[in-house]
């Protein structure tokens, strides 16, 4: 493993053994950054990652005020070596993992093309980031999750079930991720690890803007609209919610399978 950075040494110094540990991907903006702030306020110690190093550093620094340990490791979760580095750092610094939020995603081509015109090379990258990377991170982190009897949250989308024109590539990747989530929930129940998928709903984020280039999306809610749902979900025992698919902005959060 690489030598500890200054950030890592700081994280070790302020980590409290009773704190819960969360690893969040795609944490430099949007929902990922909002969840990082929410969890920091709840006393979690955090491991954060995203491709944008400068934006991730800004988020990391903003969370120092809450007093918990924050380790920011920029990188691409579609890269196996980076996934391994994240888990190695989490193991070395904290020795446990209570919550893994697979939030990092890629939209794919923009403007959104029809499936009939979709570049298969680009589609392969969408699946690598949105399906293979989350599963790969679960595989890497499984010993820690078993030790802590933790929860895996895979961020999905209504595009997984909508069949919307233009959303076929992204939606297909999220549909695959939802099936992976359900299957893992069944496979890992005896190990005490919970797995859920969450559709956070339309939000005023950069990804949503990229899906609608040139359009005004100011009517979409900000990611903090979903906080009541997260406060509820993370207050539950992992195995009591495991296997469910949730809609964070709906009147009824739990959806029929």
C-alpha cells in the first residue's frame, strides 16, 4: 500500500473508534456531496472519492467543521486499482465499513441518443462505470462489510424501469445494477450485510443538466430534498431493509418489487 498522505494521517488522528464509517463514491458534487455533509453531521467518519480532485478537496475541507475524520481519495471507480486503494485505505485507517454508497455514475452520450444509434464503445463504458464498478467495490469491501454487518446502497434511477426514449443506455445500466442489488441482498443476508437500491428522483444536478443540454432545469429540486428519506433509511437495521428498491422523493418510499 502507498505511504499515508497528510490527509490519511489526519484521519487517523481524529478517528473515534465508536464512529460509523461510510464510503461514498461520486462525492464531489450533487447527491454525493449532500450525503457526505448529512453523514458528517450525524457523526460518521468518511472516505470520499470522485474523479474531480479539486471539487473533492473543497467538499472534504467543508466537512472538517463537523469534527469527524474525512479521507478524500480522488480517482475513477471504474479502475480496479483505485477501488482496491479505497478499500485498503479504509481498512488501514478504520478497520470497518458500515455504509457503502455507490453513487458515482456516468450518463453516457449527451445529447442522449436512441439505442439504435448508440455507440457500443460508449455503452460499454456506461456499463463499466455504472454496473461493474459498484459490484467490484462491493467485492473488494465485502470483508469489511461483513465485519460491521453493514449496508450497501446502490443509486439507481427511474430510467431503470421507464423505457424512456434516449435513456436506454443509462437506464439499462441501472436496471442491471438493480438486479445485482437484489441478488446480492439474497446472497449476503446470512453474512449480515444489507443491500438496497435507491432511485433519488429528478434533481438539479450537473448530470441532470447534461441530460437536457441547453434546457432550464431550475424547477427540479436540489439533492437536499431527499434528506428525510436518508434519515429514515439509515436509521433502520440493514437486514430489515435489504432487498428493497426505494424512491427517495415519492410519497411512498418503498416500491413493489
